[in-house]
C-alpha cells in the first residue's frame, strides 16, 4: 500500500507574527487527512499555531540544472545587497 | 471516603480507555500508511493518559493504597468494566475505524457532559480529555465518510464493519445504574446515549452508509461480562508486569 496516497508539503507557523515555514511532507488521501497527519507528526510538542498543507504536485520548483542562469548572476552585483545599512537592535526577523 | 458508585464509574471509564488503547497498539505497523500508524499511536497514547488519571483517582476513592498500575495490571478479565465494543478485534481497517468512530462519538459526548461534573477532579480531567477526544472523533468520523462515500470496495467493507459492530452499541451508549451519580451531579448527564445516536446517524448519512436494522444486542460489558476476546488482550498487556512484579526501568 505504501506510496498509494499522494504527498503533501507541510508548512507550520511556529507562533503568531512569523511566517509559515516548510516542515516536511506527509502522505494522505486528501487535504483534511493531510492536516491531521501533519498535526500528529509535526505539532505534538507545541511547535505550531497554524498549519498549511499543499499537494506536492502543485508545487512548481526550479530545476537544479538551471542554477547557474537563475542564481549566479546575482552574486557579483554588490549594489543589490543591503550591506551598507546598520540595523537597529529592535528589528527582529530580518 | 470510599464511594462504590464513583469507584465503579471511574473503573468503567478507565477500562474503556485502556482496553481500546491496547487494541490500537496492535494496529501500529499494520495501518495503510505510516502516517496512519502515527495517528493510531497518538490516539492510543491519549487514551492511556486518560486511563492513568482515572485509575489514579480510582485508587484515591477506593482508599486501599492502590495505584494506577494495580488497576491496569492486577485485575482479571471478569473485573474489567469496559463496554464490549472496545475489546473487539481490529479486523480490517474499516472495522478498526468504525469501532473507533462508535467509541469516539460516545467518549466525546461523555467528556463534554463531564466538564460540568460536581466532582472537581473529574471536571478538570474532562476539560483536557474533551479536546483530545474531539480530535479523535474528527479523525475516525472523517475516515467513516471517506470509506463509505469512497469506492465500491471501501463502502462494502465499511458497511460490513458497521453491521458486525452494531450489536455492541446499545451496551456502549447506555449505562442505566448510575442514578445516584446523576442525582449528585458527579455524572451530570444521563442522555449521552441519545446524543451518541444523533452523531452516529448523521455521520452514516453523510457517508451514504445504512443504519442497521434492529438486531440482537450484546450487553453487560460495563458490568464485567465480556466476549472471549478480552482475556488474551489482557494477558498480553499484563504478562511482563506479572512475570516481574515490581520491576522498574
């Protein structure tokens, strides 16, 4: 039977005010079932206050072979980096 | 402070939770997917937690110095007061799920009503157990609908499971000898059975499954009358403790 149910990607919000973060994936017959499985696997120890599940097949991912053309051109454009600013200590989550 | 009615009540509910937890333990590694193994294991652990609280309180009410382990490990099948539904074998996944659904519908209405108990210990336990049970019911009810309103084969198996377990449901949903506890407000609700019926009928309708016609009902579980399935279950549960009394690890 293993592998007969579709895969779902699980995103958990650890606490109010922060973003949902990818936690892992589960197999489930449908969305409701995926939510319950995600709750059992990832939030039994108070890791989260909210869960999203997305069918893995609905995620459009970049191709690792395209890494050079997609990401490397950014490396030598120093003016795009906010390196010349000093962040106040009160600014979190940057 | 021994109150025999309250003691019996605590053992009934503790045994209900423990026996089902042990049955669910046997499902682990046999569920359709790893995720379902996890779900079943989590439900089982919640039930063990509830049983521990009920047994610990039973020990206090009994007043003979017995702890939770005494009630779990040192009583025979004839002393267990669980409804017969929860001792029934796991069968296929449909049987496991339908048994769980019938149980969860009862347990949720039971714990909901017990939040208003005049007994502070039970009311506090109910507040926690109600949330756990609410999730259990969401899981088992979801599966009943999914199986019933699923494929021809899943519907056939779900209906077979309902037909085979229906005869244990009168036993489950009707305890008739706790009038004293109702009067004192310790067990405030004597109508849990009626609400159980409403919940089950609604779910079966949504699942396109049939409520079985009246059949010969098996009763007596809450009074210590059991099917032949309980003794082997308890033997497995109790074997280690009885082979090594007082062992610690």
